[in-house]
C-alpha cells in the first residue's frame, strides 16, 4: 500500500509464479511489484508496478419474481449494488440442488428451456471480480399452455343487452369477450368474465353484433 513512489514492503518470497495476498481491507488500494532471485538470493530489478483494490462480493439481489407463460418463465429482480453480472440458478425442488442456467448483465431473463406443467424454482446471485455473492430467496413458477378456444358460444338478445354463454374451458381463470359490428372484425374487447357467461349492456337495439 501507500502512495506511488513510496517504498514497498516484502509480503512474500515464493518459489511459485503466483501469490494470494489475503486478509486485506476491502476498498484500499495496494501496489505490487515482483522481482526474481537466483539461488544465492541475489534479486534482479523489480517488475512494473501494478495496483489492485480488494472488493467484497455483492449482496443478494432483491425481489426476484417469476411469471409463468406458455413454454417459458419470465424472471426479473432488483439490481444489487456493485454487481457486474448475475448468475441465475434453477431447481425442480424447493431445496435444490440449484444449477446455473444463465449468466447475464441484465436484471431479467426469459427461461424457455422448460416444460409446461412442471414447477421450477429459481434463485439469482450477483457476481463481481471477487466472485459470487449470496443467492436471493427462492421463487417458483409453473409454465402452462394457453387454454383452447371456448366452444358452444350462444348469444341471446334482450332489451339493450346481449346475454352470452359458452362451455367452460378446463383450467381457464378468466375469459375475454370481444365484439365487432362486422363478421370480419375488427373485434374489440367488450369485457371480461370469470364465469362462462357475460352480459353485454353497451349495445343498441336494432344493431347486429358479432
């Protein structure tokens, strides 16, 4: 350590072409040179000087989330201070083992190497030149295929309303109803329903709707 030009202390004498200077305070800048010695201990001139500052691994990323889709899981998380990259880990059980599936600089990733109907568990660790930091808490997601089109759609007209019904689709969480003034469209969203029925009241008597 010390300012440029100040004398350097000997930290190691080694027969190997490498040395690890451990137990140093993070953030401090240290200066190094290396010189070779013969069997009599006579040293040659020092090498060019290099500098390095020890750095702690980054903290764990926060708020990792996983959103399941059809044949994919979209993941995102809050950046960790000091992170240069992120290592995304995945397992098929909550306790692991977790294996790396991607190393990236972004804070989001689409995992397309998944099978619909299988639950996946994810963690993410931030990485810098000191190595991997601790992993985030675990999140999970199960990709699923999009539901098929409903069948049996029926429309019953009424006074300033059209009552619609259809056969419920297994696994559907909600239905989106679209309406047009022409059979060829364009179809626009008229509403949504959690049940296999919908009453459209934004209609005018005497007008045909599709």
